[in-house]
């Protein structure tokens, strides 16, 4: 039997949370009803009051409510909820969490959920779940379920959807993780245009006794990879695909933020870094490309993805940025350069083949890199078997030291 936290604004959505809590108890689990409301008194009796939540985060809730600033109240209760849930998890008092909410409730509860470990069951039923959920999910495994109708009463639709959500969190806490041998972890970055390289490297690393976690270099993937490296779980980093920096610099839609490529340096994790897919910036459908780029070179990857070739000037700046990031590494790091192509479509005869842009990238990277950091230049494409093997061989040697 598990204890599941039912977290939410019990002033406006108390009856709905109580309904979910009752369904969970009917499955044989215990519940901990937690109030994060900041308006009227709770509509149902909580197990942990809003005042206790606020105290967990050293929040002066009474003072905030006197100022009648809802934004301040939501922000404060979000932080306090994160503190409370983290403590409950650490103490082993809860084994899962579920919440229901609109805008404010979703902001509070997902902030709290993001403070919890990956793998801990988290379910958020939200009016916002069908839209842009990245700010709410962040780099954590929060299951977002669209509420379809507003979380406002128990009706024909909500009765069904909330029951399914209750079943989801119960199923998550009931599921036992199958045992397996824990092997040292390698984090690898991959894109469609570097898949062959990463798959080949993955097979070789697995044969050497490692488990490889592959992250899609799509912005969110890069952020998640960085967070796991920072957690200390990662033994080595195979950063084949640093393309997210092209989107960060130029304004594409798959950027991972300005701290991409920093985690390995902070944690002293051995790493391989290559300029994989820095030849491209990602946009959505063709009509979504900013007007200022209309005269640039594009490749329509599919109807929803438009790739734009980076210019020599942009590539030079990308080379400088990569060097700056890698220069901060304290553990062994090696930069490998595939001179013939940094993606499938930058190879000779392909749409993004641009020797001048590649040369600008390589030159800037080598010029700005610390003198003691090895640079291996290989006369091949990034997806050549020899390039994958070189990346693996060097990474294994650096890990061994």
C-alpha cells in the first residue's frame, strides 16, 4: 500500500481533489490531501493545510494575502510546495503525487513536481496540458493529462477523466521496476542527421560494459541530458550532436538555453565533443521562418520541420562558443572534427554542403580552444564508422584514467 499526495488549490478545486482522493483510497492506497490554495478557505478538510505548506517554505502567507497579489501568492506557494514535497519524498512519506489545476494550480503543482526525482510518479491534470507544456514539465517526467473541460465540478466528462487520472497514478505507484544490472552510464546526444554515428558508438560502448542513454538534441533533450550529468549519475559524455547551440545563437526553435555544454565541466565528467549538426538551424513549417531569413538556404526535412543552413559568420561564432564551453572542462575532454561533413546533408553533393562555413567553424573552434585540449581531425563524414569508433576509443581511454 502506497501513500499518494493529492496536491492542489482546495479553495477552488477541493471537491475535485477529494473525488480523486476517494478513488485512490478505493484502490487500497492512502492519500495525503495537501492544500495550496490562497483564496477562500478550503472546500474540504486537508491533511496538510496551506499554512503548513507555507511554513515549509518559510513563506509569510498572511502578509502576502494582505497585499492581495495573486501572482506573488502563486509564486510563493509554488516554492513552498516544492520544499514540502521534497521533504515528504526524502522522509519516505509519499510514493506518488497527483494534482488537478487551471493556470495557477498547474504552476504551483508542477513547480513542486519538478523538485522531485526522475522516476517518482507524478501526474498533473491540467487545462493547459494540450498546449505548450515545456515550462511546466521542464526536464522532469511529469505526466500531463488534458482536463478537456475546466476543473470545475464533477460532471459526465470530468468524472471519467479524473477517474482515469486516479487510475494512472495508482498504476504508477503499484508498478514494480524490473530488476536489472546497473552498469556505468554514458550520456549521448543524437539528431536524425547523426543517428548512424551515435547508434554505432552506442553498440560499441554497450559491448564494453556501459549503458548508453541517448538524448534527442531537440532543446528539451539537451536540457535533460545536462541535468542528469549534473546529478552525478553519468560516467562519460558522448556529445556528438551540439546542434542546439545553432538554434540558441540564431533563434531556432530547438535551443537548449545558454548553459548547454556546461554540466560536464561542472562535474568533471570525461567527455567527447563534436560539432554535429551545427550546419543547421531548426524552424517549424516553412511559413514560420522569420521574414529576415527568407533569402537563406533551406532544406525541408518534413512538412513540420524547416532547416536553415548556418553561414560562415554564424559558424565562426559557434566555434568560439563551443571552445569557450569546453575550455571550462576540468576532466579529460577531446574534440573530434569530421572534416568531410558534420551532418548527413552537409556532405559533398548534399544540400547543405558548404566548405567555407565548415572551415570557419573548425578554425574558430581550434583557435579559441585551450592549448592542452586534444583536437582530432578526421578526413571523413560524421556518420562514418571510423569516426564513431574513434569517439568511443578515446572516451573509454579517458574514463579509464
